[in-house]
C-alpha cells in the first residue's frame, strides 16, 4: 500500500492510497457534508478488504459483486446503490469492469 499526503497550512487535506499493486486507488478526505471518506477506482479483479470501523460504500459508476460478512450469497451493486460493512470485519469484492466508489467511514 502506498500513501501520499497533501498538506495545506499544516493540515492534511487529501491522502492518496494505493492497494493491490495499483489496481485500487483512492483519495481520502474530510468534508462537512460527507465526514471522513475516500473516493476511488478499482480495476478488474478480486479483492478482500478489512475494516477498522463501519463503512458505507456507494457505487458511483460500474458495478461491484460483494460478499459481506456473515452472508453466503454474492450480491451485485450498481451505480447509485449503497451497502454497509461492519467494523472489524472483512468483505470480498469481484470487479468485472473499472468501478468507482465513495466510502464513508461511520
């Protein structure tokens, strides 16, 4: 994972992240309307992510096939759809096309 910070007047404004050999990239930020969040893009592939805190994921474009903790069936989420992931858990994704997302940390 690579992390780059962009600072302004001593405050961290944006944090860029890279996962899975560059196949997943995101930019973390905090805003008054969204709170702490990241927006990113995933290339085609299969990924497993762990969460430290609850997350709300919104698919912006493309689609994510998701296996949430405690479930046995994969579900497809498309642009505009939202799913929630509990904190201190792991979830699995299958991505068939480049897909963008917004992740809010709850």
